[in-house]
């Protein structure tokens, strides 16, 4: 963790602490490969690159896979309403080994976290369920999902239903093997210095 995320701080941390995993926004992670100064630091310890909160493209994946010892490039998926965890790539946490789901596709956010359910709803027909490979709005259900937004009844009704499902506002799909893919956003949102700002960004969850 660093109080100020800059290119020079990232390079210094990697060179000094020799991390096997680096987590951050793509803008900063790409500098580890594309910036000429990166060639002057020891990047051989990095085996896993992880990011989140963004939709990654093939170009990002292919670029990060150029790191000398890289094994995995992972995009995490979660939200505050679901205690920040929705899918997992099953990283073991062992300092001497990295474990990821077998056969995970390059741009997948992994499979559902235990006890989490997912359904994909049509954008054209509100009650229509989409099947494997069909894009729609991702909806999740989990025992750790919050019930509503604090003092925001209108947004709560639009987001949560009485059966415990939440409309995430994210566009995506799942494949025949259960791997989940996030391909975009439905809700109004924009980014400012890698911070996401949405039309109800100050909501609290209960």
C-alpha cells in the first residue's frame, strides 16, 4: 500500500520489496511494461497482476503478459453492496505458489464466490433470462448482500427486489463453464483520476 500512487513510487516498491502480486488500476500497471524506465528495475518477482473496477481489453492482457515471470493477469469483480466480493479466481494466498482456477479465460473475472448466485437479464425484455454467452444486466444474490441504501428509497427499489436480488448496473455474461465476463456499464458513471463517480455515489448500504 502507498499513500500516493505514482510511477516512481510503484517502480521503487517493486524494486525494493520484490512482490509476487501487484494490484492496481491499468493506467499504473501498464507503466511496468511500457515505460522505458521500467527496464531499469527488477520485475522478475511479479507473477500475478490484478486489477478491478474496470473492463479490461485484450490489449491490456497481452501487454501485461510480457512481464518476465508473469503467470496470471486477473480482473476482479465485486461491489460494496456485496461486501466487495462477487467472483473469485481462487488465489491460494501461499507466498510460494499462485493458484488460479484451471482454464480461466483471459478476460474472465472468474467464477462466482461461494453461496453467490448470478442471473443475466435481458436489456430489452425486463423479465427475460439470458443464457450462456448472451449479454445482459448482471444480477446477483448473496447472503452477504446488503438490503437497501440508507435513506434512498427510490434507488433501493430500483436496485433491490423482495426476492433478494440486486441489479448491478453492469453488462456481461457467463459461459458454458460458469466463468463470468463483465463487458461494460449500464448505469451512468464516469471516471476522474481513476475514481468512479456515479449518480448516487454517496449512498450508504445496510
